[in-house]
C-alpha cells in the first residue's frame, strides 16, 4: 500500500514516475509491447486502454531543449535540407535521429504514430517524416477547427468519434487483440481524476500571493501529458495539491516575495530560458502565473460515454477554437487569477499558437485595459534568442506597468 | 475572335481579373472568394454566385505585415494583402477552406479584419485515407450548401447544381485537351499561355470561358500538323503554385516545355471531373477523393512522390522543377525526402524558392539555365 511506503515529495514521486515510464518504454519491445508515438493533445487514453505505450516525442524534445542541445541537433538536419524555421521540437527530434544524442539515452522507435491536429498541423507533417523513416503507420486524428456553429460542432464531434472507432480498429490490427471498452472507461476515469486535480493545482495560482508560478506548472504538467489515464497520475496530482496546500497556501507563502505583478504568458515557454526569466521578473516583483498552454490539459471527461468525451475534449482545445473564443478563455484566466500584466511571446517555432497574436492582443487589451508586450523569439533554439533585446523589452514593459500603477495610485488614471 | 485574340483576352483576365469581375458585379452577380484549395466551385456557382479563387498579389505588401508574422508563407500574406488592401470592394463574401496552421489562423484574422456580408468556413478533411474523411466531406459540403442557400435566400436545386457541374466539367475537359495538345506539340502554345488559361479558369464563370476554350481547341487542332523538328526539353513542374507568373515566361525563354505537373493551380485543378451520380453532394465528394495528393493533406505517406513519378514517367518528362513557396511549412517537411527519392530514381530535380513579391529573375534564370543545360548533357551522354 502506498501509505506504508516512506512518504515521497511530489518532486521525488514525479522523478520516480518519469524514470519508470521511460524504463518501461525502453524495454517494451522485449516484453512484446508496442510503442506508439503520439502528440501531447491526443486521445492517448486509447493506448493505455489497449496496453500500448504512448511516447511523446515533443516531451523528449523539451528535454533536449532544456539541455541546450537544439542548436547542434538542428544544424545536423539543416545539412539534410530541413530549414531552421521549422518547429524546434521537430528539429530537435529529427536531429536526435540523425546524431543519436539525447539526455535520456533516446526513445524507442515507433510501431505506430498518432498525430492529432487540434494542437497543430506541424505535428502531422513531422510525424509523416517519421512514419516514412520507420515504415510505421501514421494515423492523423483530424479535428477541424471547432468553430462556433452549432451544426458544425455536432458534425465535428460525429467525425471525431468516427475516427476514434477507426483508431481502435487500427490498434486491433496492430496488436491482434480485441479492444476492451470497459477498460477504456476505467482509463478515462483516471484521466478525469488527474485532470481535475491538475486543474486544481493550476488554479492555486489564483491565491494572493500565488504559491506557484507558471514555471512550477510547466514542470509539473509533464505527468498529465504522458501519464494521464493511469492511477499514478492521479496519485501524483493529489500529492502535489496537498503539498502546495500544506507548505504554501496555508502559510500564506508566495512563490516570490513582494508579489506586485501577476502576469499572463501567451504561448509555449522559452524552455531554455525560463529560470532566467523567473529571476528577472521576480526582481521587479513580477511573476508569471498562467497561460492557456498549461491549461490545455485541464480536461473535463465524462467516463460514462468515453468515445464522445474524448472527442469533445480533444477537439475543443484552445489551439483549435476560433480566436474570439480563445481570447475569452484567456480573459477567464485574467479574471479568475486577478492578472495585471500580459507577456505575449511570438514563437517562431510555433505558427499554430502564434499567428493571430496581434488580433488576440487587441481583444485582450480592449477588454482588460492591460497593456501587452509582444516579443519574438523561439521556444527552443537559442540562435533565435536575443538576450539583451528581450531583457530590455521586458524591463521596459515592467517599468510601464510601474508607471501605470503609480498614476493609478495618484488618481491620475482610471 | 481568332486564337491570338482569345489568348490575349484570357491572359489579360489571368493577370488582372478585377475588371472582368467588376463587370460581373454590375450584371448583379455576387462574388465569393476562396483561397486554395478544394472549395466546390460548382456549389457556389449553382447558388447563383461567382466563385473566385484568391491567388494572391504580386503588388507590394503594405497592410498584411501588421497581421501576419514574417514567417507566414508568401501565399497567405499576399492573399491577405490582395483583399485587405487592394481589392476589398470586389468581393461580397468568402468561403474559406483550412488546410494548415497558417490557413486556420488566416481564417480568424480574415474574419476580424475584412468584414463582409458572408463568411463560411469550409473545413475540409485534412486526411483522405479513411472512410471518416468521406463522411465528413459530405457533411461539410451539405453544411456549405445550407449556408449558401441562406445567403442567396433560395434553395440550390438539383437541376441548377447538375448544370453547374456540367459546365465546370466541360471547362476542365477543354483545358485538358489544350494541355494534351501541348504535350503532343510542345510549341503549339507557350507555357505561360497554358497556365494563364488555368489561372483564368480560377476567376471566370465557366459559361464565359467555355466558348473561348472551344474556339482555341478547334484552332489548335487545325494547327497541329507535322512533327516538331526542334528538340525541346520536356519538364514536369511540382509544388502548389508557381508565382510570380513571369516564371512561366522564363521557362518559355529557356525553350523548355511543361508536359506534366502536380500543381494545385495546374493539373490538380483540371484533371478531375465530378462523376455522374444521383446524389450530387456525393458526386462532389467523389471528385474530392479522386484528386491527386496535396501536400498539407494527409495521404498515404509516399503518395506525393509516387504520383509525381508516375506523371513524369507517363509524359516522359526529363526533369522536375519544384517551386517552393517561401515559408510553406508543408513543403518544408516534404522536400528533403522528396529530393532523396528523386536522387535514387535518378530524376533530375531543381528546387526554386519563390515569393510573390520578388521574381529574383536574374538568379533564378541562371540556376534554371544551368539545370536545363545539364538536362541537354544527360541526353547527349545518356
């Protein structure tokens, strides 16, 4: 029983789970198990329900990025004709396959690939390259933009549900084993619980002062990305929520002293810089609390109808709705977390999340009155990161916020 | 009109369709624009509107940069620029397909920056290899039909749709005949002329272009006498679009003849007719799935190359000129594997990076010249 074991911290437990997961994957083929590559936002529950191990190349790429390997990996494939403006995840991954360099000794080759385009289109093309390379089938899980037309939404859910059944057939063909829907219900129930706890954790950023920053969220989201659908993920988030409650919230301890600016972050993080950014911001009394990105895994599953609930949750992720709705999702975070600043990162690596940033800024600024900083860089490739320029711009932005709050205090401004 | 006059007229429309479209508007026809690709023109036409493919502009980018980052593909930027800045009043509405991240965002940006009487998203399936894609295309086409009916205020009858389908099929058939005539006698019509005809077909009502094409076909038939004496290098083009269109003129200057292509504004637009079917929406669906591959749409992983290889083989093309739209991510992912397949098969291929706003003619010309010289060399030594 878990209670009798020496009590681990959430951080230790997360490390243990990650090691176990990658160990398991490494030996999957020896144990007659199949490896499926999948994308972070995808119905991975189908794999867990069918005893296929889902592997997330994106996740592995984040490790390569934080280990600052991306420039070298990318250059190795640029020599093969890939361009440096592709997604840094894709470049890191293709580079890993070229140089066989990885901070964790690599990930196993795929027997099957699933790419869900609710997240982005790039993944489907990147996985297409891998599918050719390993001669493994690729299933594109197609989620048309979840536009706000009632009829379209009904039809989209029907289409996505039909694809879940097709996907199940593909898995049965792959493994020669019948799919078990009762097991799927069980897995979705684990996902439901993990998602609720994960969201509870993220929402702790609404406390004042906030006990967590987005950097904590980014580290702790890994488990729900690759282990949702397992009981361990539920245990982990329960432990995490309890821990933050006991050690921070109940004592009123904030993640930074003198919290003054509670910031929203638009887009994925600049993975290789986030510690530096945390420190820089903290010196101004500013902390980034949340983003739509970390909320992409705050699902709301209903296990009684597992196929429908998977379709509904994965089709409606923030990156697959219309801009107005996405802005509303962000505005909801501004309200719930009492945010008073907005850093908008235009990520060269991610067209899918970046491209309508100016329009998004216009909506958010109009509704909140909070000025936004838009700056351009790359989430994974330091060659596209200009230290002094970004630092100067962030500093100037925080000074603007200071000026605004000074004027407000003096009654010079509404 | 004689052949020369017809070609001049159609080419003028291909280069600047807006005087023609203004004329249609004064006749009371509403213009619905759609970027590439796969919007069923037949349905829009049957609803009484004029479907027009939006093919960008070569004029300077002034306003689009404020809305799209500089790593958005040249096609999306010039499409937005064309309508936002230059020809806004010429469109009454839009039917907007989404095929990739850029087009999905462009759709959002478009709705916010270019208010219009009518905007319908046409969410084509981004996979074609499973049954669900067919069901989805059918449902989405039905939904588009209802939206068009809502805008026009009257139902699209089967008779009207059948008539539109026949017209589009006829125009496509005629364009194929002209293309085929060029394959047989490469100098009969220039590359620029052939592709301007296809381009004009993107803008013109089929009932307007058909009589012109009919005259051209009969004139070309009459001309097609005797064997070609001079050796002409036979080329296949590959990609999505060839822009700016002067590049076709460059191919003419270099005395090569296009005998095949897998372009979206090319063979993929004219090679596939709507089959006879009692259920006309099903007929449009069938046509969609009969088409050749399109880079952003998931297909069997190697079909893009297999298809091109087959076309090259069938038409005895001697090399491939691949047009890569700057910052088209889909093509970025295809290219390295595509190049290695062609290398393995020993098919000469050159990749030209293109941008709507710059022809970079001198450099492109030098590279193409070298490529074509090498093809002559292959012929001599091979």
